[in-house]
C-alpha cells in the first residue's frame, strides 16, 4: 500500500475519532482547570499566579473551540446561543473575573458533551445499507465459470445465479426459468416466476435452481444501486432541523446586550457587563433541552426503540401524518393459509398436501407444512417423489398418489381441464390432486399483522390526522389491506422513486413519518421528516436510511414512541421557560449591582441544577 493510500484510508478514521472524543476532552479540560485553579487559590495564596493560569487556560481553550462553532454558525447565517456564552467568557477574562469565566466554561463544555453523547449513543449499532449488496458474480465464458468482482460486470455478460444468490445486475433470463424473492424491491412476499426472456431486477434473491442470465447493464446502473443513490439524495434534500434552544437565541441575545449595556452606562461600572453576561449565559437552554431529549431517547431505548439523535425525538413530537409500507409493516410479510376449499375433509387434504411438501424447499410448500404442524396434524413420510421446481411436487402418501402445485402442473395430472372458481389476484392458490382427481385448493395470502389494528387506533387517538399506505404490491392487495385498516390514502404498485414522491406529497398535510422494512422503502424513509424501520426481514437497508429503528417487531411501539417524544419536548420547553425566567430575574439583579460576577455564576449554577433536575423527569 502506498503512502498516499494509507493517508487517504486513515484520515476519515482520524477525523471520526476526534469528532467523538473532542467534546469529552473539552469538558475534562474545563472541569480540571476550574478544580485546579480553585484548589491552588484555597491551598496557598502565593500560588495565585498558577491558579489564575489554570483558570484562564481552561477558559481560553473553551473559547477557542466555541469561536470555531460560532464562526461556522454565522457563516451558515445562524445566530445561536453559543454567541452569548462566548461573550460572557471573553468579558470575564477581560475584566479579571477568572472564576466566573471558568464556571461558564464548565457549563458550556458540559452541554456540548451531552449533545455529543446523545448523538453517539443513538448511532451505535446501526446497520449498513450495503450489507445485502452482492460483492461478486459468477460469469459464464467459453472456458467455463469464473467469479469476478461486481464492479467488473459489463452489459452483455452471461451470468450464473446460484440458488440463494442475490441477482447482481439487471438483465434477462436466458436459460430455464427463475424463481425469485423480490420482496426486498417490490414488497411482494410471494415468489415470482420469471421465464426465459423476461426481465429480472438486481437485489432479488434466487429461491429456485441455478439459472443463467444476460446482464443488461453494469452493477452501478442496477435497480439496487439506484435505490442506494436515492437514499443519499433523499437525505441531502431533507431540510436541516435547528436545535430547539437556538429558536430563542436572537431575542435572548438582544435582551441580554441591552440590559448589560444599560447597566454599565447608568452605573458607570463596566464590570456589571460581566455580571449580567454571566447570569445571562444560556446554560438552562444549552443543557435542559439535550438532557430532556436524551432522557426521552433513553426511555425509548429501554422499550426497544433506537432513536438516532435528540433532534429526531423533537421532530417526532410534531408528527401529524404517517405513511406505511404494506408488506412486513402492516402485514406479516410471509404467506399464510387463509382457507381450504374442498368438498372433502379439509384437514385430511391439508395433511396429505403437507406430507408431500415436506420434501419441497418452495416457500408455498413450507407454508402448507407449517400450517399443518400448527393444527397438530400427523404428517406421513412421502415416497416416490418427483418435483418440478417452481411448479409443483407429487408423490405417494399412505398409498395414495398426491400432487400439489400451480394450476398448470395439476391440470396435467388430473382429468379436470377447468380451473375452479375465479382467480383472485390478492391471494395465491395451491391446488391439490389425490389419485389423479382434483381434491381441493389451499388459499394463501399475506395477512394483516395482529398488532396493526391497535397501532392504527393508537395513532388516531394521539391526534395523527392522516394515515396513508404506499406499497409496491398490487392494487387489489393494497386496497384490501387499506380498507381493512380504514386508511385515508392507498397508493399501490409504486417504484422506490414513486414512494419518495408520495412522501413529499403528504407533506402538504404536515410533518410526515414513514414506516417501512425493506430496501424498496429506504429512499422514502430517508426522505420523510422521520423514517421508522420495523420488521425482521431486509431490515439492514431500512435501518440505515431510517431515523428510528424498532428493535422489537412490534407496531405498538409507534404510539408509545410518539407519547415519549411529546412528553420529552414538553418538559424541555417547560425547563427552558423556567430557566430563562430565572435568568432574566438574575440579570436585573446583576444590572442593579446586587450580584457580583462570581455570585452570578454560582446563582446560575443553582438555576442549572434545578432546570436539569426538571428535565430528567423525561426518564
């Protein structure tokens, strides 16, 4: 590895480490300077020089760090409360009030550490979006098979997609047929069969036997790569959210400067400027807000909800629109037997079908087996098995010939040439033949989750005024789910980019929370004011793009999360109001000469403790 490559590799790591440890280091420097300076002055009066040096050094270090933040804020056009803290520490040093300056430095650095701690704690354990992306592909050439890096693929390459592989690039099936799980892209939980010549999308998983395909583009031009790019674009387009405390900054700064200027002018004593600025240092704002929000985040974490930052919790408190994905979010994301249609014994039909399907790895077959086990049926050992992958399976059970599969497969095994009943596009049907005669059908669907109905009711009760469904699934399936849950808007057959457009359109009704669970939801989760990742399958991409991750697969946590966010924000605002009110009273007393700078700093500490104690109620 060259020196330049080593530098390029290490610089991001170095900056990341500094970003994480600097707030803690700054707080440690400020606290150490105050303690050392105080002990030296108390221990021996002859050590006044060294005491002053410790106090001034700590304060200057914090001022320098603060000045950088202030300069960056002003460059963005933001005037934050940090400016008042910088003025108070600078004035304290100018007029020789070193203890007062050091006390303010400790409180400011402590507030910065709390905010940094909240962000770092929230980001730990996050999954990476690229965790599902294939890293290599099997290329078919005249000389045989070779595994190549995904970046080396070019249009026209013939590829072999093995069972269990993720399709590495968009393309067409060229040999045989493909049985694919496209749930990560479309949200459809049931497998899709693609015949020779049909298009397939990267990011799909091969459930069946290996097949060959021709790549129509490079991996960087694929559907999956496009989704990743959309996540990045959606994040960049999301409006930045200012800290709650900064919204009060301009008025508070103007009031502080007016009181300080009038006090010095009317009294003729310039040190009153320091006294006013010290008690005006907005530690209640700088500390109370992050403490209340971090407390709310901790409470949510104990309930199994990971919130990626205090600002996310603040926005959650103002959510009025919720957009749901369907598959894996409002539904189970897995097929389940909903009914058995037969004029014979339904459980015997299920038992025979499940006995044969024990030998099949197809998701439909496994669903039938699981349903039979759930009902406590005794499954027999099948014999003389023959399976056509993706179509059906047949064999002998207890001396009876049993075939299970799709209509084309079963029609060739029976004397019936007419499909029974109308085709329902919202369900999947497995046909069962016994001794060469159609015996019945097993109907499967993706059922609504048991916790979806109470979760929707909770959101209505909490005042969420609009609930929408945005899914890549078929319209008839989406309509059935949306109507069952009485949602306000139903949008179906959406591509990932169209989901982003749906989220953007919903903003006309208020701040939007998007809830989803898969790769196809990731761009919409990133584009929403708050994205929530939920579910067990394909969670990595959703978790990376989302602002909130439900660590337990429980929709009931959504309502609890909104309640926690609203309570935390209310306590933060209450703490701000009380803290600012007490600070204004203290500023008036300092302007009239009733408080020295050191007394003012100590009084401010008392106010801080009271305000922080109130903010901790959010726990």
